[in-house]
C-alpha cells in the first residue's frame, strides 16, 4: 500500500427510517460505532472529523449534528475538523479527508452525514426552518418565482433533454424502477420501499414538476452514514480490506436564475479522469446521486459512459444498469429506493460492493472499481474508488 494514499477503511450506517424517534445525534453515534467495528479501530485512533455541511442552525432537520458535537460527545482528540456548506457537494467532505491524510495531518478520519428531515416534520417546533421576511443566498434566485424545491430547476433540465434529445418518461422511469428492484434486496431500505415499482404505477403517479413525477423524487428520511478515511501508512492498524480513493473531483456553478447550460456533473465528471489512469471502461459499478431521477443521466453523460444527450438511451429498458448488467447502478436502491441519505449512502454502497459484501444485491463477478457521486446540479462531487 502506498504511504501517500488515502483509503476508506470503515463504513457504518444507522437505522434508516421515516420519523424515527431516536435522536439524530444517537443515530450518528450508532453509525460511528458500526464504522469503527467494521474497520477494527477505536475512538482513540481517530484524529479527524469531517462532515457536510456541519450543523445547520437555520434548518436542523437538514443537518442536525455538527463536528464539534461529535468530538465532544465521543471525546475525540481531533487534529483537524471541517463542516461547511461551502463545498462542492456532500462527498467533497470525504475528498477533503483524503487530502488531510495524504498530507500527514491525520491518520484516521470520521466523515459523516446525518439527516433528520422526516423526523423534523414530526417535530416542527424544534427542527423546521426558521422563517424570514426576506430571502437571501441561493434562494433569492428561485423563491421569488415560487421555485422553492430543487425539483423545479432539475425539471427544467430534464424537460430540455426531452425537447432537444428525445428523452421519454418511459426511459426516465428506468432510474426509479431499477432503484426499486435493488431496494427490495436491501434490508435497510424496508422503511422506504415496501414493494417493487412498476412502469404502470410510475406512469400513473402525479407530476411534481414536469416531467418529474412522485417516483422521480427522493423521500425525506432519518439516518446517519459514516465513512472512515485512513492514511496509507496507517493500514497496519485496520482489520478490513481497504478501498483506495483513486481520484476525486468537484465543481460549483452559480446559483442564479441565469442558469448555466450544463449541470456541474459534466465538469466534475470530466475532471475525475484527469486525476487517474482508470477510464470509464474500467468501472464495474456506479452509485449515482439520484435525489431526482434525471440526475444519474447527467452523471452517465458527464463521466463519459455515453455521449451528451444519450443518457436516456443508455438506460432504456433498464438492462444495462441492472445488477447483472453492463454497468450496475445504485445497487442499494439509491436515494429513490433506500432513502435520502444525502450522498453518503453512495460511498457506503460502493465500498460494500467492492468488498463483495452486498448479500442478495451483490453484483456478479469480482468488482474492483466503482464511482460514487453526490449532487450534480449547481454543485457536484465524485469519488473513484478502487480495490487494488
């Protein structure tokens, strides 16, 4: 193992549910304990804590736990910590942790993402957003037009793909249907997916923002996911097969209503290959952010698995992206099928698949290379993971 490399050594995840009674900090601790057990590490060996986006004081349900809190409650002696929204999407926290261990600042870093959006709806007095008389930040470009959901601006790009490239709703449906099939094999997805989605059910669902329907949008969930990133010269301390972070990439665009022509996924996807000798043909599985079903199509195109404007044809019929297909996608069920874990679930599943630990949903063969992504709209981040 190369000393100046970064590896994922531990993965953990709490219960995933809807309106869970367990406090989000306790969910985070559950995931930390599982990740430590998975890696064979102890809290005394952890010297860094990274997260996205840190504690969101104005909307606790979106991000109820900060790095300070986790350090305090677990007694971690941290050399470096980071939690901020101003990063290129969720998985950039893992990329930053990789840089920290490569530079010798830390040896073992806890990266976490905790969400409590469903639980927050059940307890609005404590968790729901603060109300303001004016809007600012990114919302100033959308809220005055009543585009208060990301579904609104994502739908515009999906509509353009339909108009310019001929994408149909039947083709778009394959993302949600594939996720549903895989979620049925994922024990942690039972609170989210209880029966397999059919094309007829998808096509008859109510529209949310044309052309996105109910099943094109992920569901508020409660959970915590933890990824432990370790330095190459600290691998003698772990008891599990390490997965190398072979490359990272990110991109941030402006949020204003004067929209860019292409999502940030296209820039981040292109840049990922500049930092590695691996190429799209080497990838065995992809775990693509699917907060909305159109986003995996942009990642397919942005990463070069197909040409721009051809993503919907790549997934047509669902055979290529199935577990036994050419490019198995979102094998845990993704966010559409297994809950809105806000990006971190994709890194967790990529490692699970590369270790051959997927159980009933494990892809065939001997997968060695995976891509995990988060975001894809005005901000995007991608990880290339390798078992080599």
